[in-house]
């Protein structure tokens, strides 16, 4: 019974992960989120997903990602049960 509840909870949590891109003029921001449960990321590799959404020709100015390491207190807490997020911001070439 407990395994069934955990499985249902993990499936429900995986549905909340998302990614997207927003642009205004020549500025863009991409984001990707994932759920972390005991070090397991659902879906995997939010950093790669956010990077894949960068528009063609876009220049990355900043990239921010939540810590997910096992060497810091906040990283350990984030790995046990947390939402991981990566945000990338930058500029695109001006359109003529």
C-alpha cells in the first residue's frame, strides 16, 4: 500500500515539471523546473532543457540554477525533496 502511494505521489509530482521561453524585443528568458526526490530528478536535466530553449543566435548573459550537490546543507536539502529550477536570460540579435 505504501509503495502504491509513493508511486502515485511521484507520478503526480512529475506532472508539475515544466519549461518555457519568454521574449520581449531582443531580450529572452528561458526556464525549466524539475522535482527532486532523494537525489532523483523528475524530469532529468533541467539545465539542459533550459539551454535547449535558448533562441537561435541568442547570447546568454546569465544562468541561474538551484544547488543540487551533496556537499552543502542547502544542496542536501534540495536533493532530498525540492523543486529544482534553471533560468537563463540573454539577448538576441536585433532584427532589421
